[in-house]
C-alpha cells in the first residue's frame, strides 16, 4: 500500500509518497515541525490523481 503526504507552506504545495503508514506519519510530523501546514496522510487509491496539487515529489 502506498501513502501520500500532502502539505502546504506559504507559497508551495507538495505531495510525497511513502510505502508504509508509519513512514508517512513520521514524514508528516517532520513537515509540521518544519512549519508546513494543512499536512495530511492519505492512502493512495490505486494511483488515483491527487486533486489541486501541482507538484509531486518523492
């Protein structure tokens, strides 16, 4: 199962992928500590497109 971490800062939006829920939760906590907001973790529904996100990073 793949998990997506979605986050925003003042000017950017990112989507990160992780292979485990634990790794996704860890990265989400790190992003929050770095000042990112609207941080959320979602299951990747079989490669479904992520709405309203312009950049995908790994």
